[in-house]
């Protein structure tokens, strides 16, 4: 069945110069470097791009797959390309139709699936498939989406993976989801909320009283708190929390001055030696979209894998 074309550009066949080795006066023969240059050339005719979509060179096909003006016929065939890099380029291309994204989000290669998660052309139908996917990382990418439908967000609140729920907690804009995750029994999920700037003052107060040291320490590093909450945390029973306050970029100076007199020498020294811009306060992570760094090993995003 032919997938929906979405935003892709439809091209007729009238310009094909049969048997000549050229298309619309643009040669597609010659060496791979020459054909790659044609694939990158913004003036290359659409029919030439369709020819190049079946080129023997992976680099040429990948170049066509990544063009935002690639014709629908080319992208449709490249969606089924045997090379993972080519399919991944199609999965990232905002011109790729929803129908092709629905195919790619179920691809056997995880890097292709993860690339779909960062494509701005994803609509609710694609996100529904992501929410039901067995791929934990794909659901995690969905959890970080700002455009997540309330129904799908509610589904992820009960996700079996604590990591998915943590990523949802860190990035959600949905007040109902924040309320639900405050009651999550897993520390890392509430720690995610402690880094979410969309939490209310009352919710931050609840997190300031969280039984987990990790949650309280994350909170003082990431979010501004009321004077009442700060007064309680400056005398926190955990050295880890007070040390996090002493080295936090967002703690008011008068609170840090109080910590300079902390009974623990490590805390007091950290407060005295603190210099703005030198601390290591974490920030909310940007949504991951399956981008790899070169030279890394197999596994999670940031590591190459086939």
C-alpha cells in the first residue's frame, strides 16, 4: 500500500530523458564524487534526484534522503533502503510523510527509530506508535516532547520504565502529570521533578521535604525556592544536601553566608570558596533525538550501534 505523501513534493515523469544517462539536462553518470555533488546541488532537478535515489553509492542516496526538497517518490523508496544511514536520514527529514514515518518508527534499527522521535513532522498517529513501542528509549524521547497529548502523557505516567517516567517528570508541562508523578515511589522520578521549572511553589516545598537525599540535593541545584524552604534546607540533616546548596549557582548569597558557618568543614569550605560560574549545578536536559557522537561504543544514544 502506498504511504500518504504528507508534505512531500510529487513529481511527474514528463522530464525523464529515456536512455540518455541524463535527466533534465543534468548528468547522473560519472564518478561517485560527481554524482554526490549533483545530489547536494540545490539546483538539481527533481527527476534527477529520483534517479539518484537508486544510486549505487550510499553517500549519494543519503544526500538525497536528507534534502528537505526531496521528491516524494525518492523518499518513499529510500524509506526501504538496505543501508541504515540512508533510512536514518529519511527519518530525520522534515519533508518525510507521516506514512513513511510510521514505517520508519517500526524499523529494525534503533537509530532509525530514534531519529523519527526527533522529526518535527511527527503527528499524533506517530506519537501513539511511539507510546506503545517496546523500545524504552523511543518512549523516553516521546516523554520529552513538548507537544505530547495529555492522553499519551497519562499513559507514560504509568510506564514500566523508571527512566521513561523520570524523563517525563523532567520535561512535562502538564500540571496533572506533575501532580501524578509527585506520588511516584521511585526516587529518580521525583528527582526529575526536582529539576522541572514548571513545578509550583507548593510542589517545590513538597520536594524540599522529600525523604530522599538525592531529590532534595537535585532541587537546591536546579530550582529557586522560597525563603521558608531555604531556611529548612540550610539545616538539612544531610551533608550532601547542604553541600549541594553551598555549590549551587542559584542559592542566594545570604544563605551561602550561613553555610560558611556549617559544622561540617567540607560544607563551610565549599561555601567560602564558591565562585559564580565555577559551580557544577546541573540544568534540565534538552530533549534527546538520537544523535550519535563519533568514536563512542554501542548502547544508548551517543553511542554508535547497528
